[in-house]
C-alpha cells in the first residue's frame, strides 16, 4: 500500500475534567489527591451515576 502524501491530523487531547466515580477508584493515591483537590476547587466535576428507581444507596 502506498504511503500517504499528507500527514494525518489529530484532535488536540485536553486534560480530563469530567470524572465518573468508578474512574476515580483506579487512580494512584497521588493522582487521586490531585484530582479531588481540583474537584473541590470547582475546576473538575464528577458525573452523578444513574440510580435505578427503587434502589436506596444508603442501605448498601
């Protein structure tokens, strides 16, 4: 297959600023502390998980 004549262009990858609770669980402790600090400052935010109707999370 011949080589492309023009270079491929990709979108710029930005810093992740939207977090799901499960994504926070996989972070290393130092990264977790940095992300939580940014969440508390209002620079990042957490997505609220959808809870099916009839399930009380306080009972878990």
